[in-house]
C-alpha cells in the first residue's frame, strides 16, 4: 500500500480475541472470564488517537473485559456479539461518514475475512488463519496480543510521516 493510500486511513477497526489478546480466555469457576491485553498495544492505540485517528472494536464475542478495556483506552465505537461482522462494519461507515478506503481492519480468523476484504487496508496478525492471510494487504510480524496492533499503528504512522511528531514528547 502506498503512503498516499495509507494517509487516507482514519479509522482502525480491531477484533479482540486473537488481535488485542493472544486468543486465550480464562474462564473462572464462577463463570467470569479474564483476558490479557498487551500494554504496548494500548499505548499505540493512544498514540493513534493523538494523531487524530479513531479506533473501533468489532468482536464476535460479548464480554465485560472488552468493554472495560475499551473504556480505559477511550474507544467509543465498541460492537460486541457480532456473529456477522460486515453489518457492523457498514454501520460504522454510516456513523462516521467514512468510505471503506479510509478504514483499516485487523483480524485473525475466518469471521474477519469480509471486513479485511472490504476495508481499504486489510491486516492479518502473524498467527492468523491462512485463509485470512491470503486476502490481507498486510500480515504483521508479531502475533495477536503480542504487539501486533502496535506494529500496525507504528507502520501507518511512520509511513504517513506522523510518527516523529508524536515522538517529540518522549525525546524531551
């Protein structure tokens, strides 16, 4: 993808299990669940937002852990329990007024194929399903939950010359 095309990206849509997490789910004896999120991914989400980008979550599962993490990161577009993700994607386009070429979408499994194909920049994590990797524009070096989201955000910000400005606060 060219820098000109990447500079159009305003919205980054993320799956949760296998993208923001490593896909593991801990089910406790009381039925509650735990998920492990990568803190560097969270920091890169905040950097993306500081650069003017918007993050959305479209997940097939519905969990309180996802809602809490999204709230911690200031992610307001959170769509959970989406067994078919494309209608949620189209709804986001309607809400934001964006075109598909202004959207990047990141996934790891078969349910994510329609979104990755429809988005202007489709991304698969390193440990994604092979069928998803075939249709993705970009496959990360890092696995889901292990910095893949941060890798993509850095890639877009560096390619579009926004990274250095964001780094100024850390180099003082």
